[in-house]
C-alpha cells in the first residue's frame, strides 16, 4: 500500500503551442509514403491493428505516388480531383468574402481539408448516403451538385433548396447522397449507422458514410454509433476528420493523451485505418477500401483523416487568439492542392501555366455563379423565401394550431 | 376479441407488420423475450430477427439508428423501455426526428414511432414512474399520443405507424393490465370486464388528433388522458357530480373543437394529469380554454396534477392524484364563484 499522501492534482491537457510560441513539428515522426501495408478488405482486423497508429500515405516529398495504396486513379480522375479541390477552395474564398460584405450571416471554409471530402465522394456509388458535418462540401462538389444551389443556400435566398431555414453551409441533397446537415454535433453518426442497417435489412447494396470531427468524437452519439455498427456489422464507413482543432480546443481535450482517434475503433472490434488527409490519393484509396469492405457485407471501418484546419472554425472566430499564426505553415502534411498539383506535374500531365489558367477559369466560373445567385438575392436583399413559408414542412400536413398562427402572423 | 392494453399494442404491431414490410421493431429486450412488458411478444418469431430485434442499452442509439432507418425508407417502431430512460435520446428526438422535414424542406422525413411506458402506480420510484409528455408537446414537429384503453391503443398505434411524421406514443403502464381508477387499495379490475377491451380483429385506426368523450355531463368538463381518465370517472362516480369527461387521446395536435364545445356547454373546467403541475400540459390546456371560452366560464379553471416533487417510492399514493383529490377539485369547481 502506498504511503504517498501528497494532494491529488488534476491534469488539464494543453496544446504544445499557443500564440507567441514558435511551432516546431520537425521531431514529429511522419511515416514515409508507401510504408504502410494494404491488407485485403477481408483480412482479419487483428492482423492490421497497427494501421490505427500509423498514417497511410501515397504521395512522397517528390510528388511521386508510391507503395501499395498507389495506382488507383488515372490521369483524368486526378485532374478531376484537382479541379474539385480548387473549386471548393475558390468557392470558400468567395463565400468568406460575401460574409464579410454582409451578404450572409455566417460561413465555414475547408481550407487545408479539401482532399478529404472531394476524394471520399469518388469512392461511393450512386445511391450511397453521406451523413456529413459542416466541413464536407467537397462531397457535393465531387458529386456534381450545382454550385448555384450551394450559393443560394448560403445566401438563404429564394433559390435556397431548404427555403432559408438553415444556417449557411448546412446543405441537403438526397439526390447527391448528402444527408441534411444538423447544427448539433455528432447526431448524424448514429443515424448513418441506422441508415446502413436499413439497407442491410432491406437486402439492398447501398452503404452509408458517417462523418464526425475530432472534437465531436467526445459526444455520446459517437459511442452509440460504434456500438451499433459493431453489433450489427452495419455497412458503414465511420469517418473521423482530425483537423487538430475544435474551435479553440485542441484535439487532446477530446482524445486525452492516449492512442489515436482511429484506435477507438479497436475497443469495438471495428478495424481502423489512419490516413494522411492532405493526400488526395491516399484518402481516396483508403475510402475505396473501406467502402468496398462495407459493400461486401464485411462490416464497418473507422477511418481517421489526419489533417489541419488551416482557417478559423467559422467566420465567428479568430484563430490567432488561440494558436500561433505560423502553425498552419509548420504543419508537416502540407497543402492538399499543392501536393496533388506537384504529383500531376511529376507525372508530366500538368504544368504551372495550366494550373494558373485553371485557377483563373475556376475563379471566373465562381464569379459567374455568384452573380447569378446574387441576382436572385442575398440574406438581406432581393428575392427571399416568404415569411409565410416558415410555417411549412413542420409536419406533412399543417395542423390547426399552426394554421391559426400563420393567419395571426398575417401570412 | 378481448385484449388487455398489452395485447392490443402487440396486436397492433402484428397487424401493421404483416401489412407493411417496412415496419421494423427495435429496442431493449424486445426481440426473443418480447419486451419487459410483453408488448412485442412473438413478433421476432413471426417476422424474423431483422424486423424485430434487441438493441444495445443506448436510448440515444435506439432513436438515432431509428432516424437513420426512417430516412432510408423503413418505418421503425422503437421502444424506450421506460419513459424515464428517454433523456439520453432527447437530442435525437428534438433536434433530429422532429426537425428533419423542416430543415431539409421535405427532402428527408422521419416517419417513426417512439413507444414508451409512462406514469406511476407500480411502485417504480422516480426512474420508472414519470410522465414526460410536456417535454414532447413543447417540441414542434412531434405528435404526442396517450391512449387510455385497449381499443384506442391498437387504433392509435396503427395510425401512428401510418403517420408521415414522428409520433411519441406514451403507454400508461398502470393501465397495461386493467383500467386502474386510482383505488390502489382495491383488487385490480381486469380489462376483460371493460367494454373498451373488446378490440376488432385486423386493421382499423383511431385518428390522431381526435378526443373522445368518455362520459357526457352538464356540471363540469374534465380534460384528461391516460390513467387519469379512469380516475376521473371514479371521482365522478364517487361524488355523484355530472361531469363530462373528455379523454384527449392525442395531446398534439389537440382536438380543441371537442374541448371548447364541452367547456362552453358546462362553463366549468377541471384539468387532470399525473405529470407534475408546473409547466405541465395542463398549463397549455388552461391557457387555451381561458382564451377561447372566457365568457362561458363560471369558475376558475382547476388543475389536479402530480405534486412538483420527484415521483417518490414509499409515498406513491400520497403523490398520485387519486379519486379523492380529483373529486375535491370537482366540488370546488362547482362552488359559487
């Protein structure tokens, strides 16, 4: 029995660097591209437990695609992937500016995280369903959802498919496999599992993908989702986007000092992979692997995407108040667009000049769409959903008390 | 056929599952065992393990997975073993099930039924006796139903399963095996002696949103639901007061037409529920009645409810608003005001 009676002390984790510190990640060991094995999708999960602690990477420092997870995409698919990411980044930039100009109330950008949602969507088949968070608009772009509709949603104007009822960026498109985004964190994760269970109950072949951030893994919904997914071997891919920051809270507050987010899957007997989220090729290859596993009725997979939220959480916070401005630059996994661009140049199918030209084209396209959207309206101007519309869709059929209230309101 | 409330609920599920292959039943202990109250007995055997199955002990998970299933196109009927266990699922019910149609402008909908036994009278203590209906009626996007007898239980549950929106289906557990009227010191009366336990075979519905007048009367109107319907009937019998007893059956959407017609006729209104008084559903009823029937009222609207304490164990019958308290409220409502 111990005789140490010194008082207890509470451990409150702190990030390594705060404003004023010089971030230095040079001693963080990043596994070499190509160094992590690629198990068959039906391999015994016990044989690749260490994949939850490593990082699957394909693109090396020279821009080459190497190792067992490489070689899954052709030139055209890579060009398309680059274009999707560049489109998302340009769209974000325009919408950030529109918010600053007062054309909408709020916005959330993807800066630095574009590869994850853009690449993941290409691993799905028509009919599959994503249950996304607010930072996966690349799923929509890669699924071919019209930018105009996205922008109208952000502006809550008359072209907004959800009739001005949701905060900007909380998109919804069943047709594009994109579940209505909730503003409450984590709720979608267990819903994705239930949706996948329904596909299995019906004997269909559709799969679901749940999305959650590092911070929200602390929500009960995450635990429920992993329990249900593991119990019923649901055909679902359980994605965790670890972008290091939950508003101002670093990922260590949700994770504690132990293990990785991916490794949480192990406690439930769910195989888990950890992947370089800034590597379009690796992200796509891992997504494809997990999707195939789900579709072959082999059950769920947890995938942790290691990335970095290079911008603020939203237009409502200033990251320089809680982390060093230089941290984004110091982050060791680089920028997903620049890395794919370098790879395409290395392959000899892309040039600096073509990249500059593509950027200009994309910017023109987005400016054009923005004109079109603003011609319809913005949050405070132009054609917007009618006030009477707020009483619709509460129920399939409007009950008498809502009819009375709508009349009372004068609509 | 003659059924208890448990039998009627089981039969409703059976009839609905037979007609609609998209209905799935899930919850704690509902599968092989058939539920702790036996409401899902035999369903797994008849319809297979993928249509009626046990879940992990996670109310959040049960409702959250149910929402996912509903958005896929199934019609989940989930059971929360006791309404008191509902709270971990509340975010999924309020922020998700109730709001999905609205926030997606009708693109995603959530046709699901969330069944849960409510109310006390079984010495369940504070975690097996609560009546949280007001926590649901306050949430727009939900419908809330509370049957008081076997025939309504079956008809309302089938309606709920056919409804395009999420329905909270509250089952007063003290009524499961008999029309308990609050006389806890008397032998239990079985359902088989009660006219409303003669349940039609096969498919029928009792519409959501329609109250039923259980007893017509001229002296005063009683607005009540669930177990308290029988308590109110007993109080009327005991006091000899010619009360009109309105069984609301659905709390939201509310059948205000029946309510207002009755109060305008009698001029007096007593509201009775087992749930705690403050901000209970009775407060909404009182506000509506005074607003719409003000000139017809000859006495203040009275409320009889559970005391604003947690539901106690040993003091259950001091807590429960039994026929004596209800009868006293009837007499007071008839005084000259």
